[in-house]
C-alpha cells in the first residue's frame, strides 16, 4: 500500500510544523498578500458607481483594469532584477509603499483619467509585492514548502473572494471609500512586515532584465504562456465586464463575486490537485478550458439569473486553470522558478490588460453577446494550444506523481 503524503494542514505533519504553526513573519506577509489580491477584484462591484460618479462610459471605466495589468505585465521584467539586488524584504516594503500611495490617490480622483493613471501606479506596486511574496513566504516558513505554498494559495483565494465584498460594503456609501480602505489595510501590512520580517539572503546570481524573455525561448514555457494568454482573456472578460451586464447594486454584485471567489479558492486549493492526481494535468486543463468556454458563452446569451449562476460557476473553472497553469509554468522548463514565473506572467498579464478594454468596445460595435462569444473562443484556443503542444508540456505533467501544493505564478 502506498503511503500518503503528509497533509500540510495537519499541525503534526512535516516535523510537527504545519500551515497553522508559522513564524509571525510568514503570517505578516500572508496577511499583506490577502489585501494585495483584494485589490484585483475590489473595483468589481463599484464599476457602475464609478462610471456614474465620474460621468464615464463602461469602456472608460474598464481601463482601470487595463492600466493596472498593463503596468503589472511590464513590471514583471524588473521585479526579479530589483529583488535580487535589494533583497526580498525591501522589495516587499517598496511595493507596499507604492500601493499605499496610489490606492489613496485613487480615492481622490476627480476624473476617470486620473483614476486610470493612479491604478497604473498601483499595478507597479502590486507587481513588486506579489512577485516577491511567495518566495519570501517559502523562505521564512516552517514545515516545508508544501505548507508555505498552501498558505500562500489560501491568502490568494481569500483575497480574491473578499475584494469584491469589501468593495461592496465600503462602496455602498461612496465609490471612493474602497480605495481609502485598501490604503489603510496595506499600511497595516507594511508595519507588520517591517516589524516581523527579517531580510533573507540574496540570491547568489543576480537576475538580469532579459532573463524572463530568454526563458520564454523554451518551447514548453512559451506554450504554457501562450495558452494562458487566451485563457486570461476569458478570465478577465468575466471579472471586468460582467458587472456592467449584471447591473446590480454594489451589495448584490459584491455577493456574486464573493461566491465566485470562494469557488475559485476551493477549486484551486482542494479540488484541482485531486483532479490532477486522477486524470493528469493536461487532461484536466484542457477539459476545464472547454467548460469555461461553454460557461462564458451561456453567461452572455442567458437571462439575468443564468448570468449570475454562470458568473459564480466560472470561479470553479478559473481556480482549476490557475493551479494547473502555474505548475506547468514553474515546472516545464529548466529556468529558475522566479525567472520562469516572470516570463510567464509577462505574457499572460497582457491578456488581463486587453480584455477589459476590448469587451466594452465589442459591445459598442455589436451587442452584449459578442464579448462573451469572443471570450469563449479565446478559452477554446487556449485548450487547442494545450492539445497541439502537449508533448512540449509533458515534462511537468509526467512529474506530477508527487507534486508540491500548487500556487499561482506571480
């Protein structure tokens, strides 16, 4: 009989140290990570309120996502360069400081142009923080990397789930309050990391600005990034455009995306690894992408109730896809994980920037159905790349017999 791997949630696992028994530095970084990921979905329930308050069109307001992720994508090329020179702790603090400043400025915006610009600055800070936090948590955690990565994933899922909820609660009074609230929470995270996290050893080799681009020369990593690009287009069509389609109050929209985030977290942390063990990574990924394609098309063509159900259900497919894509990106090539992650994210975040811009434009050019039809086609293209390039992607998939807990590649 095959022995089961120890469960990181078990406090007696891995030498008596599990996910619940971590140094204060790990909890401080994980807590700040929750707030950082909250910033992604924070504006979802208040997008219509922002449009009304600043007298902007949906396509103009959707640029809040475009500017945020466009800067995040480009910043992925410099995060490794920075952290390998000044250290993880200073990089985290620098990223948090930038987020605090630009989140607070976002709340003072007098026009949609100002808000879009401040969100771009926010994206730079978030890239510096998010790209470094996983490495810091793994380096400072007790109980092995499995427990540390599971803790990071839990923080990510909690942040993605709670971001829309916080945006709804604070945004019900004013669309400005969620930005001020995020700045305050990030300031608390800054103080906790400054107090509890010690500087970790710098890597022996400094990362150059071109290393992530060179890593994309590997066929497997390039294939994973290309497939993820089309997948992320579908993902962020749901996240950035659906609030306008649902046309609900901040509280109702926040509840919908909270349920979406809960499914995302559960399927990412608990369901995806079990599906991979049973069916293999590539079959799970291909099947999940096809199901996501069907889900977003039904979302676009169904009635209001169907749209709500499909929005929530998409969180399950997104959670599975995120987990499998990350394992492929981090394990398919010989590049160091931070470098492979930076190259992979550099490609995929461009889709996160494109979808919020093009979805409202497609509606203006045609009707409300077309953006979701395009998103569905994009998800199918992602599945097609997995099928066609399966041999280039098999290295990580074949080594999945005893994997560590997966994590988002940030």
